[in-house]
C-alpha cells in the first residue's frame, strides 16, 4: 500500500468515536485521541474560557479552549482529507506526518493560561506555543502520542512551536506549519465561527465547506487558493475586523484586561510572583490563587473581573508615530508616565489610587496582510494582485480604525476629571 493510500485509509476509516459539538455537530476521533482528550493537560482546557473577560460584555461567551481545540482538529482533518484527494496532492507527506499534524491541531492550545492572549503581550513570560510544546514533550500525552497515536511527540511539538526543529521531516514540518497557521487555517476558521456563535453575533460566520473545497495543496507554499475562493478570503478578513471591533477589542474587555496585565507585571517585577506559578492554572484556580498572595496588586485581579469596576476614562486613535506614543514605547517610561497621571488624578479627584489602578492600554499589532497565493492553471499570483478589494490602503485603514489607546481607571473617577484627553498630549 502506498503512503497516499495509507493516509486516505486512515482518514476515512480510523476516526470512529464521535464527540458532540454545538458548532460542527459530530467530531470524530480515533480511540487513541478520545483517550487523549481525557488526559489532565487537555481536561484543563475545559476550565479556560476561550475569550477570557469577553464574558463581561457577552454573557454567552463561556465556551472553552477545549471546545475550540476540538473544532480546530475537526477542520484540520477535513482540510488534510480534501488536500489528499486533490490532483496536486503533495506526495512527500507520510502517515506519521498527517498524524503529527492532527495532534498539533488538537493540542495547539495546551500551553494557554487564563485571560486568552492578554498576558502574552507585554509581560516577560513564555508564549503559549512554547508551553504547548513543553506539555507535549513532558506529560502523559508524550507516551500516548508515540505508542497509541503512532507518531513522534517531537514532530508534533515542532509543528506548534516554530522555534523547534525536527530534522527527520523538515519538509513536512514546514508544510504542516503553514497549514495550521495561515490566512485560511483551521484555527481561524474555528475561532471566528465559534466566538460569533457563543457571543450571539453574526459577524464571524464563515463558510468552511466552500473554503476547504477551494484550497489547493502546494509543496512549498503549504496551500494556495483557487480564484473562486477570493471572495471567501475577503469575507474572512472583514469578519476578523468586525470581531476585533465588536468583541476582542471592545472597551469593556480591554479595560479590565489591561488592569490585570499591569497587576501581574508589577507583581512579577517585584518578585512577589513567578511566571511559573500561573502557567498551569485555569480561570478559577488562578483567581483563587491570586487572592492568597500578600502583594496588594494581585488582590485587584478579582476586582477587575467585576463588570464595570474599571472603565476607559478617555480614548483616542492610536498614532504609532505620535509624540505621546514615542514617550511610552519603553515599559519603564510607560510606567513612569502612568505614575505621573495617577498623581494628577488623585489630586484632582480626591480618590486614592494604587499604581495598578491607572494604566494606559496600548493596542498590540494586528495584521490584515494576506500572505496567500492564488493558483490559476498552475500560475501563482499574490492575493493582493488578484483583483481583490483588499489592497494596501484598505488593509491600512482597517488597522488604523481598530487601534484605540485608552486611559483605564476605576469607575469612581468617571465624571470627576476635566479634560482627561490632556494626559495624552
């Protein structure tokens, strides 16, 4: 039996155990992967909300990293099956590689900690991809992946963490990385649909059936797209913009998240907390653990989770080249500026404020660039040159419109400060 035939046989016959999902309905696993989702590292994902503090704005946003991970796996399996049936099938793939890719899809978020992606931006901590790789290589999943799934844990880890090498299959690792993390990856197709579904808004809904049918495998690129799929990418990019605007960067989510990030940053710098002490926590255990520390900033985390406790006192468009932004670009300068503002706010309002009570919420970078190739009759055309409405100007306009810089303070200051915009001059 050829490698191609082995892969098709595996994808079509070995996934027999259904798991019910509200979004994709039945998700089928092999017996080994069904055992894997009962392991401690994966069960923990069921105690991590996918959208962190978005639940303060959208009460339905209680779906978890476990839900999402199963959805990513489901779409990853559908994508690789579709590519395997394509006339342009990449013949360098092996059954072991396909199994490693599907494990990477299922386990890609094992290293996530509470509050979604909030803590990864600006804190001196490991990123979740590195922590995921460590979990794959040093937990009960290591033996299961090797002996029951039938692939190498190091292969799986290298697909997730791009800083790792896996020499025996470099070409496959490169191919599967592009498949798992790109413009039309299973991660994005799941989270946009799932987040919109649970928040009760229509903006993120995609058509994965049509998108997957238009994907074309390419040994070097990972995947390309047929010309008929251009509309799908445009839909996805606009959906991503709307989801950032209405959910991910909603001020009711950004404000408390900024306070929590600053509180943790102050505690880490003071040596009152080590990053390793919260890597393995879930939403509930993390909040409870923080209340047991003596450091006063950490006790504010529970308060920040209270709806409306912290608000945006002022916000304005974020100018990357503005003088104020240049002033706060360095973390030390940002903290000193926040301290200056805090003292002025105390003087004007008469309200006593702790250092973590005043923070400048600076948006991180978000990209709408499209590193995707349109494949027409064997000819390769960059997406931006394919006749799409999403040219450089539109992409720049999206990011400019989204980025808002906010001064976050306790609600008690609302209405007590005259011309708060002066602090950003």
